């Protein structure tokens, strides 16, 4: 090789060496890029763990919670007719209590009309008993003539109600799930 070729090879080798050498700014940029890549890889790993957690929660929800929720839904659906029956029972008892209250008010009014304005009817009767037997006779005659007739109220029989309720519950538990679903569909079709 002659001198000219050697100079050319030397020049190319120097240029190639400069091409592969990095400056300080290039090293800093590479370090920044490397740090950013490490940060992004860490975030990707966290995101992967998060996705796995969601997937396991979703699997648990699909396999465990949703069937349990559906089962509880059917159980709650069976409670609605019982709640309706208890509501009717409460209405009947309220009606009976109102009737008893009305009759009690009528009896108190009747007694106060018979006795007068004395606050304690028993005290009035006893005090007048010693004073005048005629007044007592008059009071007894007056009470017999104008006393309202007592008619016993027909009140709600809770014993029978709860026996019937227990029988209804037993019948529902003896039905197969398909029969219960058909019955529920029929009830929802009637209510629509």
C-alpha cells in the first residue's frame, strides 16, 4: 500500500472512530432514555398486576358472586308475598284497634252521661250509694234502658294467619326451582 492509500485508510478509520464515539451530551440523553424506559417498564409491570387483580376479581364475580346474588334474589322474591300478607295483617289489626277505640269512647261517653261530670265514676257511685238508694235505683233503671248493647267484635285471628303463612312457606319450599320460577312469572304477569 502506498502512502496515499494509507492516508485514506487512516482518514476513514478516524472518521469511523469519531462516528462511534459519543459525546457527554449523547451519554446524558442515552441515560435519560434508559431511565424513561425503566420507569415505563415499572409502570407496565404495575399495570399488568392491576389487570391480573381485576381479572381474578371478575372471575370471582362471575363464578361466585353473581350466582349467589341470583340465589338471594329468588329468596327475596319469595319474601314479597309474605310482606304483602303481613301488611294486610297490620291493616286488619289497625282496623280492629280503631273499632275497639271507638267503642271504648262510646262507653266512656255513655258512662259520663250517666254519672255526670265527676272525674271518677266509681267514687261518684259509692258516694251516692250511701246518700240515696232511690238515686241508685234510678241510675240502674236508666242504665238498663239506654245502655248500648254489647256486641263482641270480630277481630283478626293471628294464630290462623300464621298457621296459613307457615303452610304457604312449606308449600313453596317443597316446590322445585322450576315450579317456583313459573309461579313467580305468573305472579309478575298478573301484576303487570
